[in-house]
C-alpha cells in the first residue's frame, strides 16, 4: 500500500521485436534486460502486486526464475506490432484482479526497455499522482534534445519547410526557446478508475515527472544496448 492506496505494477514485455529480436531478455552486462525492471519492482515494498504482461514463454520463464508468478498470458491480438500498450495494461490489470480477487487503486507501469531509472524516480512519479488532489495521470519525460521552436521543421501543404512551432518572438539560441520534453517511456502512473474509463494516459489533468537524460535511454536498437552498458559500467 502507498498512502493507503493499493498499487498494481505492470511490466509489459511482448515477445516480438523486429528492431532487436528477443530484446526483453537479451543480456545486458550478463543479466536479461527485463531483469533490471523486475528487481526494481520487487524492491518496492509498497507495491501490492507485480504483473508481467507477455505473450512469450521465454519471457515468462525468465520472470518466474526471478521470483515472479506469471499465471496468465497476454492475448495474441494485444501483442502485435500495431497493438497499443494501454490495452495490454488494461488486460493485465483486469485479469490480475479476477485471478487474485484483488482490487487496485493505482496502476504503475515500468517499461523493461528503460533500465536506467532509479527507485527514487519511481516513487517520485507516484508521489506526483497522490500528493496533488487533481492529478489523474503522470508519465516520465526528459528535456527534448531538439526543440520545435528552434531546430525542428516540417513541410507545409505546399512542400515548403517551416518551424514545427511558430515562436511568438525571434529565438536565436535553443536555450531561449520554451522548454519541451520527450516521453522517455520509463514510468507511467494513473488512477485505475481513470485508466479503465478513459483508456489513455493523456487526460485533461496529466502531469509529468522529469528525469535526466542519462537515466532516460529507451532501448530500441543494438546501439541503445551498447549505450546502456556503457552508462551502467560508468555508474558502477
């Protein structure tokens, strides 16, 4: 329980990955990638239930070897390249409530492809949701490397190039542009009732939790694996 609220923590890890086959269980410094997130989740003694949502037998076995109970699979239609993450989270939450006869107040999702977050990042994101009475959801971000007010462009209807966002005044340095953020796909926190009703993490009362770039790498390619290993070695 966290401040009297019951929390389910979901880890969504499907088997199919075209960019890096077997990505979620690929070794990183000798440990399966998903292992870093599972170990973090098990450290959070205020989490009531940890659920791995997967369609893959190998991922299921790795999770079970690391001490988690994985009693059900994600349906195939929620594990395709075109399937969104939110339906998979909803399936995991609803199935877990039925399986364990439990009821949760808050859904906390940790992505296994973002192993550089720390425990303080996780609790701080949850704190944003629970400490501000009007917040419905929270997700983690880092400051964007490129800025649409300064050095991001797009084509107009005639094929000519313009800035993605028109500034209200001339901006000569990126540092002078309004701050914008990248979703780093690391942490999502939302009230369960909001998730089931709105079926999105974006609400009219969503806030962000900002993380530094060095903890915001989202693994999506072989190069990302190399970068994460370098950062982990430096941290050690």
